[in-house]
């Protein structure tokens, strides 16, 4: 009898914890991730990456036939193609946080991400 009550109590606690955890995860607000795309320090686009549901591309034309194609995906952004000679901006891959921007120096394009969440540290040194 006593073992049965203990098992029932443990089951109730586990079920309650599971329900509360599920509710927290379902209603937890994702932080906004705002991608800003600049051409020669002029803001061209401001995109909230946390609201993007379907991937799409943006094409930015520059001077002397320069062209950059930007791929916007849910929670990340990348340079898909560029007419610059070294393609470092394309090789950098997708970014999803504000740590490192994508920069195409020859075509004067910069993509940076600003977030409304507090800065979090990976490592703390004392």
C-alpha cells in the first residue's frame, strides 16, 4: 500500500513537470533577429529573421555590373552568389547571430544581425 502511494506521487510529480515544461516551451518567445543589409552604408533592407517562414532571395545590383544574391532563410541569412573576384562573402556561409557580419568589400555590401536578447557568453575568463 505504501509503495503504491509513493509510485502514484512520483507519477503525478513527473506528469506535472512534463506539462509545465511543455507549456513553457510552447509559449516561450523567440528573440527577434533583425538582419540589416547595407550597400555603401545605405540601409537597403531590414528583415526580421525570426518571422521568416519560407526561404527567398534578394538581388542587389551595384556599380559596374556588380551583383549579389542574398538567401534569406528562417533564422539565418547568407550570400548565395556574388560577382566579386574572391567570393569570400559566399564562402563565409550563413549567419544567425550578430557575432560576425557578412561583408563583400568589392561590391560594398554588408549584412549584420541585431538581436533583442541579452548578450550571452560562451566562455568566461577570470
